[in-house]
């Protein structure tokens, strides 16, 4: 079997991410148009992403609760094993979002950053996309949280484990600067992983849907199992638990705010700007390193 780089010209070997950049810029064009006159449809697509994350987050805690009920010797529980399998289940959330063409804030951070770097979109337009996307993600969480008020799904073990998770996440804010730093690092790594998965799906190197699915599941599995911080997932969690049991709103808002900053660094800068710069062939053109007929997007 030939290597992926065989048969490629020097331009493609020097800048193998050109297709990734081109795909992302096309995506930005679509998102920009939809967030304009079609903003209601765009909001609906973002809300669907919020709904999907909320439902799969319930499954994540539900799996843990199920394993927690399995009897073992002493005071030990099988919850860690449940967390492992729950993280795998939660990994399918990104798969569902990707294949339903729903809109998730954290991956749009990467798209917007690349667009600004290549002057394919100005910050006001990108911020409009991100703001509308987060609003939709938020509304999707509100919808699921409101439905759950009329159910017993959060009763018992699921609600207990979810409560422990909420307590931990709010603790990052209430314990001061050390907790904020911990939260920021976890948020950076979280969206770095998410957007690495999106990079693999967009760069043209992976052709089969099964491999794309595996990449997305692996990325989300790592963030869920390691306890990394995702601003949208945290928003949905706080909405669901808060509407059912009450919550420290100030600490919840603080958590999401820090997570947003960390997610932008991880996805917008470490993936978006990094790969935009690494595949910016315009500098190589100026120095005569590649032929001048290289496409600009």
C-alpha cells in the first residue's frame, strides 16, 4: 500500500493541510449565510446540538449509576468501570452532532479563528456566529431541563452522581485562583481534543465514515473520562441539575466563563490558528519556495 504522500507535488507535501483550510473556509461561508437571514434555522441547528449533548450527558451518568449498583466486596463500587463505558457512550454525542449537521460552539471556535486568520471573515461576523450558536446550544439545554422536571430520571443514583459532578465543577470556582487555573487547563485540553477530531474529519486524509466516527468517539471519550471541561456540556449539566435541585448560579456562570476562555484557547488557538499558520503557503510563495499558482483557499 502506498504512503499518503506518494504522488503528491511539492506544494502538497509542504502544506498537507490545504484541504482542511479550504473545507473550513467553505464551512464558515455557510455558517455566515445561515446566521444572517436564516438565523432562525441556524438557531434551531444549534439547539439540536444542545439537545443531543444533554441527552447523552444523561446517558453518561446513567451508565455510571448502573455500574454503581453492582455489588462488590467492601465499600468499593464499580462506578470507575461505569465511567469508562459511560465515556464511550458520551462519545457518540459528537458523532450525532456531526452527522445531523447540528451546530456546536466549541468546534465553531476553530472555524471562526481560521476564517479571521485568512481574512475570510471579520471578528464581528464570527462573534455573531459564535454568539448565536451558544444561544442555540443553551436553549437546547433549557428544553431538555424543562422536560426532565416532569420526569423521575434524575431520582436515585443518576441524580446523585450528577450532583457530585456539579459539586466538583462548581468547586473550581469557589476554591479560588488555584481552582480557576485547574479549570482553565482542563478546558484547554478538552477543546484541543474535540477539534483534533474535527481536523481529522475535515482534512481529507480520512475517507471512511467508520474511521471518522472512531476519531470523534475517542476524542470525547478522553475528555469525559479524564474529567476535562467543556463549556457547552457544563452549561447543559448546570441547567438540568439546577432546574431540578437548585444550584449556585454565580459559581455556575463563573465555571462556564472560564471554560469558554479555555475552550477558545484549545480549539481556536492551538488548533485553529496553529494549523492556519502552518498551512499558510502565502509566505512560501513570497520566498519562491512553491509555485505561484497554488490555490488561496
